[in-house]
C-alpha cells in the first residue's frame, strides 16, 4: 500500500497496480521485475500460460504481459483464456517471436491490447504499461458511469411505474367519488369561482330537469337559488323554496381557494 500526500497535507493510501508477467524464461521474468520494481507495481510472475490462469483465478490483475512462444500454450491462446477469467485486465504481448497472423487476429478480436517486441526498450516498455493502466482506468470509469446510469434509469423507471400506478389509482378514486356524489339522494350542485354551474348530481337533475345547463351562470339558470345566496352571503343555511317545496341551501366552499363551492339542498323540516 503506497501513501501519497493529498489536499491539505492529508495522507491518502493508494493501492499499487498489479502486473502479471508470464514467460517461460526465468531470466526474462527477473529482468522485468528489476525494471518495473522502481515503478512501485505489485508484480506477479508465472512460467506458463496455465500458471498464469491459475493466478488469475485468485488475484485481481490490472495488466497482463505475456510472451508469445511458450511450451504447451502460446501467448495469444493464453490471453484469450485470460480475457474470460479477468475481462477487465489489459492484455499485452511481449515477444521476440512474431507470428503476425495470430497476433493480429488476437488484437482485432480484443484479446490483446498491444504487441511489444523483444529485446525491449526499457522506457518504451514502462511508458506502454502506463498507457495500458490509463486505458484501464478510463475503461473502469466508463463502466462505473454506465452502471450508475443503468441504476439511475432503473430507479427512474420504477418511479415512473409507481407514479403511473398512483395516477391510475387517483383516477379510479376520482371516478368512484363522482359516482358516489351522483348517486347521493341529496341534491348537489357544483359552482365554480365565477358562479357557473359545473356539476349536478342525479338528485339535482331530477329536481330541475333540463333547466340545468352546465357552464352557464347560476343567476341565469336558477335565480331562485342565486338571489337568496347573494342576499345572504354570510348565512350558512339559507331557506329556499324550489318547485313548491321548502329546502335549506348550504353553500360550502371547496378546500382549494378560488376553486368554487358546492351547494347542498336539504328538505326543510316543517317544524323548524
């Protein structure tokens, strides 16, 4: 674990990048270890493709560098299998043996990120590894952003589904309430803020029939109701004579200010 100085002189622990070096020649592995140790990498080595696969089964590796010409398993075959074991690792060939057809095929299908030749130039090799790590960091960042986007889109889809369900429920509840109001045996009349008729239930329609024209002003359609209400704006219960019958009219303002009122007609008790 490397410790670097962060903003405000705070210490930040940085996990070193892990390299897996695969070559059947021990002197090559030793030379690579000496060269790359100065860059503070965590270095794992394997003498064969199968040994490299065994390491990938238990270790998280950032960059894999493999020889091409090895006994039992050539580098491109190993890296194709390594891609399945560790798809996020950046895979590179470092070899003096050039089988261009195999290497080109592996590069084209994404199994190999870069091909480097032996003998290598130390600085070019170190720079290539840094570029490979930068490529991996970008890929990791893109993958993280993609996963976050998928998660956000999933949450949005769930939220939209819940909103749709609630909207359906609200619509169903509204229709149920309208049916209840229509079927109440007490005459009800909905009036907007401009005193226009907006709603009449069945009991009100039975009382006045076709004379109730929704959308028209109450004073024009039912002056026998409008006049007493206007004359006694502060009286909660207004006596009304409608169709030869006595009623008590109660005008109740709706809860939303300025949205209108509902008029309830109750038969008047003669004893009152």
